[in-house]
């Protein structure tokens, strides 16, 4: 039961981000969108690995990695360079 609730929670994070982007409430390059996707897909990646669902593991694993890379890029671009 807990497992199902966590999986539904992870799915809702990804779906909320997607729906918010579709109705123009959130940009697909915003930190919030990327964090929701990263958290949701990472949660689903763990469950896919645990249950040996390899197609789902590939989809969610790549989704989590791409979202995380977007977060890193966004934060790096926002951080001002230190003058030397």
C-alpha cells in the first residue's frame, strides 16, 4: 500500500509539472518544473529498478538524468562568476 502511494506521488509530481507547462503556468526551463520532474522521475526510477521493469526504468532513469542536468545547468548559469 505504501509502495503504491509513493508511486502515485511520483507520478503526480511529473504530471503536475507537465500540466502546468501546458497551461502556461510554469516554463519548461524553470527551476520548479525541473525539480518536480527530477523528484517524480527519480522516485519512479527506484520503483522500476526494484520491480525489474526495464522499459520503465529506462524511461524514468533518463527523464531523471535529463531533469537533473537541466537543474545543474540552470543553477550554474544563475550563479555569478567570482572575479579573480
